[in-house]
C-alpha cells in the first residue's frame, strides 16, 4: 500500500482532520444530542462572531445562537424548531434552510445556507448532528441589487 494513502492513527489523525476542516470555507459544527458544541472549525467561529473555534467548543448551541436574531430568508422570525440542526435531531433527513441573521441590536443582515445531518450513535444519547453553513451574504445582496435594477428599468419603461 502506498504510504501516502495510509491513514494516520489516534491523535495524529484527529489533528489532521481538524486541519482539514479548518481549510474549509464553510462553517462546520458538531453537536451532541444535548445541543452542546463538541467540534467547530475556524470558519464556524468567524461566522458566529468569534475569533477562534475553541471559544465556542463546549458551549450550548442555543447559548451561542442567543447572541443573534434569527430570521427566515425574507426577514420574518424563524422559530428555533425550523433550524436544520433541530430538524435533523427530530429525524428529518438532511434538512436545509436559508437563514437570515444579525447580531442583536445590529441592522447588518447576513445570510447562510444551513444544512444538517444526524449521525446515529449506538444509542440515541450517542447521536451527533453535523451542521454546515455557507455564507451566502454577497449572493443575497447581489440579488437585491438586481431586483432593484429590474424594478427601476420597468418603471422607466412605463
């Protein structure tokens, strides 16, 4: 077997996997059945307004999210049970949701495409949920500008 393809073992593998996830632009978190963050990559930390992943590991996901106003794609409130992580824990297969959010007290709206997947453990208490969120803020802002231009063009054409 080619040694370059052999998987490292133990702590070395964990360190390499953490490096792999830190090289991904999307935020990735892993929560246990109780909602505690047991893994987060650096992109997740930044998207959640933190400097480093270790600032959110060990915290309850609900506590981290309480710093944010969570909205649906078009600006209305998004109930917590509609979030993909909660839906995955409830048994829904690979839920996905466009989420609009802003830090409480701010008017700077941001958007993410959020996906989640339940990883079943040996018992339900061992279940994990992997959540990936992609920052689509620039796409949403471009869409808004294009809509504005289309509306202005239609008005001028009249």
